[in-house]
C-alpha cells in the first residue's frame, strides 16, 4: 500500500484533535457533579436514616395495619430500591453525556 491512499493518519502532536479542544465540564471540576451528590445523599439516607428508623421504631408500619414481621422485611427494601433506582438514574445520565 502506498502512503497516499487517503486513510486516517494519527498525529499525536496535532492541535486539531478532539481531546485538545475539550473543555472541562462541571462534573470534571468538582469530581461528582449534581447527580453524584444526589447519589451520595441517597446512600447516606439508606445507611443511616432507614436503619435508624428500624432501630428506634421497628413497628412504625403497624400503625398502617402492617404486621411487625412484614415491616422488618419491607423497611430494608425501601432504601435498597431507592439506592438502586438512583444509581441507575446517575449512570444512565453519565453514559448519555448529560451534565
């Protein structure tokens, strides 16, 4: 093959490359971005608030007519679902290129 075939040639020192013109975004400057901080907030709530509610008031759902044993099963599922949905939301936005 000849060098005049018109194909792509990578030149590392070329200033016209996409990476050279890339400007830092808000997520790059503070590390997390808004979605990352929402994820941290949900994580703190899941690790501190809900277990605290289970420890202090384990029968809190009995006021709604839900038995004690069922409430001990349901209360841990709420933070698990919240954390899972928030993580999927944050990663979907990150892979779509949203800020």
